[in-house]
C-alpha cells in the first residue's frame, strides 16, 4: 500500500508540471502587453522597455516559464495589478470560502445521491424508481446557474427564509449565519453531482444484486435489509467513490458559476473580476490554485479507491 | 418452485399460440439501421426529445418570420412587463425588449454553438484518436500525456482560461468549449480502435494487403461510429449549457445580442421585480438540453441494447 501511494504521489509531479505549463502558456498567449497594463496608456517607451526588462518579458518563452515556476514554488505568485496586493495570500483566503462551499455541496450530493440510488435499485421499475429516474434526468440537464436563480427566487424573494447572496450578514456572525448563506448555493451546486452519484449507485447496486453471493446470502435466509446494506452496498460503493471524486472536480468548476449567482466571495468570483480587469497575475494564480487542487483531489480519490479495492494496487 | 413451474407453463402456452397463429412465419430480416429505427420509434421519451428539438430548430430557423418584434428593439416605456401582457406574451426585459422575440432568436445562437462546437471537437478528437489508436508507440504516449494534462483541469476552468486569453466573445467561447471537448472524443475513438484492431476481420484486411489509410477509412472509422454518435448527441446539450454558462459569466456572446445565457444574466439583476426575465431563458436552455439528453439516451439504448439498465 505504501509503495502504491508513493508511486501515485511521484506520478503527480509531471501532471502538476504540465498543468503549470499550460496555465502559463495560455495566459502568455493573451494579447496585450503586461507592462502597458501595469503602467497605463500614458507610459513612455523608455519606462515600458525598462519594466519589460525588469519583469523578464524580453527573455525567451521557456526562460520566462522556468523563472515564473521557480518563483511560484518559492511562494511568490506575483502581485495583483488591480488590487495591488500579493496574489498568493489573496488566492488562499478566497479559496477557503470556495472550499467551504465545495465540501458542503459534496456532502449534500452524497447524502442525497447514495440513498436515492439504493432506493431506486432495490425497487427497480417501481413508481419510486421511475420518479427518481425522471429526477436524475432533469437534474442532469439543469444549468447550475439557472437552478441557483430559481432557488433565489423561491426561497429568498418569495418565501424570504434564506439570504439571497453573500457569505455573511452585515451584523451576523458565527457558524449558523454561514450555514444559512451556504444552503442555497450548495443546493444549486450539489444537484448535478447528486444525480450522477445516484445514477452510478443505482447501476452499480443493480449489478451487484445479480451476483451469486447475494443469491447465496438470500438463500441462507438473511434478512433483506442486511443483504442490501451489509453484502451488496459495500461492493457497490467502490465505483461510486470514483464518481464522487470526479464530482468534487466538477463541483470546483461549477462553483465558479454559482459564486457569480450568489456573490459568494470565493476564488471563482475573484478570478472573474480578474479576467474583467485583465489582471493576469491574479487570473493565473486563481487558475493554478483551482487546477492543482483538482489534481490533488483526484490523487486522494485514487488512493482511497485502492484502499477500498485492493485489486487496484496490484495492477 | 411453484412459480417457476407456472412461468414455464406460460412460456409453453405462448409458444403454442405463436405456432397456431404464425405457423409459417420466418424471422424478419432487418438491417442494423432498420433495427435501430424500430427500437427508437418505440421509446416515447426519445421521440418527445426529438420532437422538441425539431420544434426549437424550426422556430429558430423561421425566427425572422415568427418573432413578433425586433429582438434588439428597446422600448423604455414597456420595461419589465409581466408574462401574459397582451402585446408581449412572455413579457419584456429591463430595456423593454420583447422576451419571446429574444427567445426565438436566441435559439439560433444556442443550437449553432452546440452543434458547431461538437462538430469541431468531434472532428479533431476523432482524427487524433484514429491516429494514436492505430499507430500507437511514441505518438500515442505523447498525445495521451497531453490529453491527461488537459483533463487535469475542470472543463469550465480550462474554457475560462482560454477565453480569458483570447478575450470575451461568442466565437472565442465556441472555440474554447470545442477545445475542451477534444480529449473526450480522442479517448472514445482511441479505445474503440484499440479493441477493433484485435478483431479477425481487421487482421484479415491487413493480411489482404490493405494500406493504412484504407484500414482506417474503410474498416476502423465506420465501426467506431456508434459510440461516437451517442457521445456527440449527449455532448451537444452539454456544450449548449456550457456556452450559455460562459455567456452568463460575460465571456461568451456579448450584449445586446439575443442569447439565452445573456438574457439569464441580464434578467438576474431584476429577480425581485421581474423573475420571469430569468426563469424563461433558463427554462429554454433546460428543455433543449433535456431533449438532447433524452435523445442521446434513447440512441444509446437503440444502438446497443446491452447497455440498457
């Protein structure tokens, strides 16, 4: 097991290197001169040339990339042009808000998705199964940003029971206030993931329930509930774990849209403000942060998966 | 045991009936296409999805004739009118523009973006998948590592990064969405080719001296089409949703264009006064994506019944 984990962690480095290269390349190709953006349109040619030299923009592309990577590894992620602050602390602070939202949404998706999948599979073709299949199809086709707006209209505008946006009330403090603000964005964000988890749980359960050892357990006279929860569910959940891992990545992506709808002060909102202001160091930092956390989450899922299913380690 | 006997008896009876009613009937020979069509026709949800899609495509095509107003025509005296207003059935937005007209014209952009992006991603992805799957070796290793890196990004993040670099706009958003889709098709085609390469008829074609291009164009490509068609149908809906998301973020089509994502984003500012201005365009996106998903699911079941669950 330790050997497998070490191998997987070592395999992480080339991917992270590739991700950092792509982030640098994409924003390097962006039209517009960073020196001009920093100094403004009134800058003269001498000061522009001087700043370009100071920033290393007159160096070949690969030299620029490795210098940038070196700085990133030392914790120097550059300075935001618009906010005039260091990028790394800013990105870390905002990522915290995103992490709350993502983790809470993942929790909701698991809490709704797995039971829905189990109920659907154990009562295949029943009314409940059909309703949940329709729900899955609808949830799968619903744009996350639209669902967010609908929830705002129903729960904030009409019913007035939950705050329409933001992360904190002006004079509110504490966990309860945070939770109240988090419910609607998390519901919007988790729906897509929940239906995919439900779908996977259903098909995986249906497959496991047809296996010989389940028939044996039933033939022995085991109570149906034990057959389902002790024998079937454990094995059925193995592929579901992978899907959950993939969904956390999906949540990180969908999060950007939800943060805009609910003005949630996370990394997505920061990134979008950066894009609109053409603040490239900030955008670069935000993208790098989200992409690397996605890679690390996938690694954790892989390790968890191999822990649940020992066959993976020996392949 | 009792039940099994009963079932057995029923089977016997059914067989006897068939013998009586169709004594000389021979099994109907159908081509795979006929068989697929027969299965598709029986699936009500698939037909419903297809019908809605045809309706939206028809309405979008006939937009100049059907839209009651110019979608960009501003009328500040008729701002935020509710649904059911006599002159504006679906109401108006914050600039007094007719929502129904904007919705009809918006369908053009959404469908165009969805289908073009999928076509682009599918063409490039298939080409790369065919080459890497067929030739393998170093080319395959390098391309697959690149694909791994592309897939190490959440899709929307990569699209946002591309649009951030190219600058906001409908064409750039379409390109970004298409680029993000390429790895998906490459993987599907490559895995099809890898399994097809081992089949006997492929080995036979090779033994008969078919050259590489003939092998790819005449044997491998046509046989990798079914999974590709299913994936593409499901993907159009996803790409429509994705492109609308980029427009919603301000990175896709730009105002005052009549596009569903923009309508949603503009309507969102007035959810207290006129919730319909954001509910209606979102509903349009949702229904088109739903119909494409129903169609994709139906196609998958019809093309490969083993996958039905």
